[in-house]
C-alpha cells in the first residue's frame, strides 16, 4: 500500500484513521462545545465571521464560522494543546512531510464550525495562489517545493470540505479558471468531490489543491 506521503503527493489529499482515541474525542467535543458557546455569545472575540473568507475578521459579528487561537490560555481548554502535540498526530505529520520530529514546525490551529443563522460556504481557492494570476505565474508558483501540510479532523461525521483531487500540482483548466474567478461558490466545478469523514478521521491535504 502506498505511504501516506505518496498518497498525498499523488492525489493532493489522504484520509487517516486513528489519530484521535475515543477518550480524546469525547474530551475534544466537550471542550469544543464550551469554546463555540463563548464565540457565539461574543465572549471570545477571536473568531471567523460569516461573510468574510480571509482575515482580518471584525470583533463584532452576528454569526461565526470558526474559532481562532483555541490553544490560548484564556480559553482554559488544555485538551487542544495535548492532542495537537500527541504522538500519533505528530507522527503522521512527520511521515507526510518527510521530516523528523525535531524538524517539525507547528503553526495554525483553529476550529471551523457551522454558523447558527446563515448559510455559508468558502469560495473555490488555492491558499497561496490568487485566482486571477496568469497561467505562467500559476505554474511557477505550483513548481515551488512544498514543505508543509494542512489538515482537518472531524469531531462529528463531516462532509463539508469539497476538493478537486489531483489539482494541487497543475494549472487550472479553462473551465476551472472561469468558475474560480467568476462563479467561485459554484457546485459545478468539474471533477469536484466532497471529502467524507467519519468522526475521528483526519484529512491531510496540499493547500494548493482546489
């Protein structure tokens, strides 16, 4: 069977089981409930607000789709840091990136949630390449060596992430480019699929994937 790294390099994503124990999952769910309640009640101002895809996000909001800085000591939820630094998660990251633990650098750790009062979806995008770049610039940016990975872990069954498999290492087709620029919330992106996760599963992906 191909390694996790080979699967991600080929397809742009890979789904991994077993990085969250049943005990951890219950503790993470309970902490998530408390943190989400603080974000929705305006007690915690560091959150992602509906209607804005990328930062900066305003402090005041009618609805939110994410909670930022969930390891912040003011939230007093140590389970997030304990799991973020857990052996299984660190081990999977090292295998996928191809580094040792001492070479690993951990960065953003936030939580995405369902808005309460609004339908909300992100636009089709690559995290590091703007939609309106030329084909030549897109190809040049995609050719830059990639030394990281991004991941989502589902605390509950989840099918919110849509991707175009194997789009992480090639320029967009003309049809993809048209949708990406002019109709970025379309569900008619050719070749797109939902990433279906069961509670406790993790998807790692290249952040240049559509």
